[in-house]
């Protein structure tokens, strides 16, 4: 289990893929959080595979530590589609998941914060700093 905080000017909504978060008056930005899962890859293998994906042009990558956990941040845009969208993904490593996890049992995986910004594509990353602030509030409850 984990928790995080988002700005009071944002809202949480349940949609078909889970919870999404966005500024109350901005329909062009969406943030999704994926529960920890295990891919069978090391954190380095996972991030290398993502960087090497030819469907995206990587604009920026950053690595740092958050409370002793590896964090990988990547911002990209699609290459082959005519979609003007900036995607930012933040992977946080070494997050425990419960024994009820259906396939592998208890273990450690990555939590993923993924944002899609169609309003600022190609111009700026309007919520990039806010996204990193949200990630910085991550608290792991089951350690």
C-alpha cells in the first residue's frame, strides 16, 4: 500500500482504467497511477527498454533517489502518430506489493505515474514540476 498527495486545485476521478487526476479547470492534462507490478526485469532493464522504444522520441530523462528508492523520469512524444501530446512517466522502484498479487505472490515492483498533456505539447511542460511534487509525497505504508 502507498499514498501520495495532489494539489487541492486538482480532482480525483474514477474512469475505466482506474483513478485519474487533473487540474479542475484543465481537461488537457491527465495523470494516472499504476499500482506496483513485477515485470521480471531489473529496474535498469525496464528503463532501458522504455528509452529504446522506437515509437517515441525521448525529450528528457532523469534519474534520482527518493527516500532510498530509484526514480526514473522520462518525457516523450509519439513519433509515428500525428498526436500532439507530451507524455511524462515517473517510475519509482522497490515498492512492495501484497501477497494477494494474483500471479507472483508478494514482492517488489515499480509504481508508475503517467501524465498526458495535450494542451502544452510542443510548447512547454506546464505541469512537470507539479508532477514531480506529487511523486515526492509518495509514502509507502507496508514496509
